[in-house]
C-alpha cells in the first residue's frame, strides 16, 4: 500500500513540475506517516522553558547597524485569508489609512533602508495562490527590489492524501483542491530549490529575518538583529508571554531527553495533555513566528542532511473540500518553520514585547488594528498608544467575513483607546465617531440596530 501510494504521489508532483528536493522532503514525511508517526509530544517528555528578555540586553548602535546591513527580510505570504471570506492574498487587505499589509511592509522596509543605509532585501514567500496578486500590488514600489535578488520565491505544494490508504486524492470538481501547501516549514526546502539561499550568500547577506506578512509588529529591528549577531547562535525565535487568548496555541518547552528547546504546537499535543497546554503559569512563552537564521549555518545543516531538515511532522486531517464536510477526509502533511529550533545546536529564544506580535487572524484582530489603539509613525512602524490591548469578541455569525464586517463599520473602527473589552452579540452597525470606554457588551437585538454617531459606550 505504502510504496505504491508514495510512487503515485511523487509521480503527481513530478508531473506538476515540483522540484526534486521538495519531492525528497515529501517522501521523508510520507514514510513517517506509513510508520504510524503522529508527531505528538507528550507532556511527560518536556519541561517549562525560561529565557532572557530583550529589555535586559545591551546592543550598541554600531553592532545594530552592522547587523542590519547584512540582513535580508523574508515575509511569509502564502495565505488567502479564507477564514475571513477572502479569495486573494490576505496581505492585500486594507488595514490602516487606506494601506494594505503589503503597502505598510514595503514602506517600513524603505524607511529602514534610508535610516541605516542598508540594502535590506525584502522577499516574499508566496504560494501558487498568492503570487500573481502580490506581485501586481508591489509594482507601485519601483525601488523595492534589490539588484541580483528576486522579490518573491514560491512555496512548494504537496498532494493531499486520503486518510484510508495515503493515496493522493483526486477531486475533478476542482483539481486545485487536490493540493495543499506543506506548512511554513517548507521555507527551508524552498530556499534551496529556488536557488535563493545561494543568491543571498553571494549578495553578502549573513542572516534572514522571517515573519508573517499579517504581523505588522514584525519589523526588522536593528537592535534584535544586533542581539542575534553578537549571540553567535545559528537560529533564534522571538517569544512573547502567553495570555488568556493564547491558551489553545503552541508554546516553547525544553525536551527532557537531550535538553533541546522545542516548539510544541497544539496539533502536536495529546488530548490528555490539553490542560497542561493551557496552563499559562507552566508554559509561559509562545512563538511570535519571528525567526532569525544564520545563512551559513543553514546551508551547512542542509548539506549535512541532504536537503531534509527533519522538522517534526504535523498530521493535519481535513476534508478535501474545506467547504464540503461530506467530501473525503484527507491528511495534509505539514511542518512548522519554528520547529527547526530543535534541529540547530545552540539555538536561542528571547522574550520580546507584544508590540512585535500584532497578528490578524480574525476580524476581531482587524478591528483593534484599525482602531486608535495604534498609531502609524512616519517610518510606518506601529506604535501602541493605548495602555493595554482591549479584548474584542464580535459575533462570528455576523462579523466573521471581511465583507460583512466592513458593512457594519462603514466609517471606520470605533475608538478603543480607553476600552478594556468590547463584546458584540447580533447585528450592530457602528456609525462615525463612536467611543468605547471600559468593558462594553452589546446584547443581541431582535433586529439589526445602529450605534449612532458620536455615541460613548461605557461599562
């Protein structure tokens, strides 16, 4: 069963023109699936991790400037924002002052180049679904590309596998649904297969800073670059303190067997360990998905391992058509790029503030980002001007999709600077100049209602 199914999957990849190195990596994970590997990490095998804080680190200006001068920036940009009803690159979503994620990222980069006289290449890892839209949007930034380096490289794609026999699924109704991206852990394979790793080294780059395009807090900060450079570490991840909203997410830990730092995702946690996963006093730190990687160390590792980094497997069970729960169940073979922390000897973590972790996963997050909780400076870096981040929970039946969300905030987000929380049940439309103070909850009305212009909602 196994070898026949694997051969069919590899044949499908070859027919689609997918790079040999990506096929080798897929075969590695396929064999793990055949062997019954689940990728689960039991609580008994790990212990909590403590770490240093960026606030306590000394980095002089000369070290910071030298480090940023040899740093390249890679933004993970393969997502479509389907959970919010989008059908194009999520980074094209308008977030501040008529600017999209892409606009702000481009302008942040150009401002940093000017301030430090650094080349600071910016490169997007796109998927086969986001490439065209992204590159079209970037055409307005004529000075963004750095000579000798591309503005994008493509994430690989792999076949979805039927749960029953691991054979590649066939779905004639929409053949594109037969494929999935293999998680952002594919970045290492794609860097090699695209030739970008060698190009970066030839251009004099010593390290890459990698982050998600929907996290505008993830700026290539020269101080963090300087810390990483002077640490001598081959690999590092910025960590943030977990909060109540992060209870179901992944966390850092130390493996008991060898002392290595690991990143345990929720999908790698056994059901009986869910309580430990949610324990914020035990596992205090989460990944921001802001990574720093030494390029020479990465090339050496890939050469030693013949292109297979060996990240832990994530076995993700879905329906072939996510919108059709009656469609066949499939396994999506995925890996997480942050899991490479357990592969590199001497890898590090460092605690940073939540200002470097401003992800937008839902319209709840989008409302906070669009509000006056943040200012956008002349360098296009977000600054949190509110004392704390308000907790926002919008009724998903009404506000989950961006189109429906925009209709209910036609004049922009309400003021949330003085809010501690905003909970909205049912269908409410917010007019111009609404202010939220303290903890506010709007109960579900019998029919659609409006919050009138200039209203102050308080406690």
